[in-house]
């Protein structure tokens, strides 16, 4: 009887790494925690922006109460919409910082279990840099659109050509939103 030979492995056996190599690889793997230098300030920045946006809204509320209930002499109609639009813009930038911070944390350090429970479509669940960039880009585009509308509220047309430029700008924004929705449907 012949001795059957042991089955051959399809992958060659990897030599045992030296202690120096193992230590260096452990160091390299642990270096992923350097991203915390971006994550923590991004989340703190988001917190600051949420506070600023909220205080701006409270300021608008106080101004409106003063105008309507206390008979304030400063007309708020020229500024109230602009002030609220600015606050919404601040909130959107805070959301960008949150998506960035939590997305980078998830990609480099560890998945966030609570966000995993909400499914893959949750804004904080990113699985690649491209997905992180797409989510941030969508919110940034919304912030740009909000800023555009703030500028439109304050615009004064000097010539009919200014109105045409405004119409073309609105058309370009509508096209961008349409293209974003097409890209979103493919996901």
C-alpha cells in the first residue's frame, strides 16, 4: 500500500514574522487612531455650529416677539428670512462635519453599532471613501443652494440681464438637483 500524500495547500504557508516585524505591523495598524485628530475636532466644530445656528434662531424669535408684541421700531421684514436662511446654512455645515467625523471614524476605527441598526441608508453608515464623499457632497450642494437663495432674497436687479443670470443660475441648480436624484436612485 502506498502512503497517501497530504493534500497540498493552494496558498503557500506564510513564514512566521519576526518579533520586529510583528511589532511594526501592530504599530502600523494602531496608527489608524490618528484619524481621531480629525474626528474629535470635526464633532466639536459641529457642536459649535449647532449652538450658533440655534442661538441665531432664538435671536430671530426674540426680534420677532419684540417687534410684534412690544412694538419694536425696527422693521424685521427685511432681515428675518435672511437670518433664518443663514441659520439653516450653519446647520447644514454642522451636518457635513458630523457626517465627515463619524464616517472617518467608521472607515478607520470601528463601525458604530447604533448606526448599523438603522440600516445602510443612514447618513452615518459609510462603507467607502467614495460613499463618504458622495454624502458630504450632497449636503454641501444643499448648503450652496441655501446660500444661493439667501443671495436671491437680497438681490436688487440693476438691468434685465441680471434677471436672466438669476434664471440661468436657478436652472443650473435645478439641473444639479436632478442629477443628484438620478445618482441617488442608482444606490
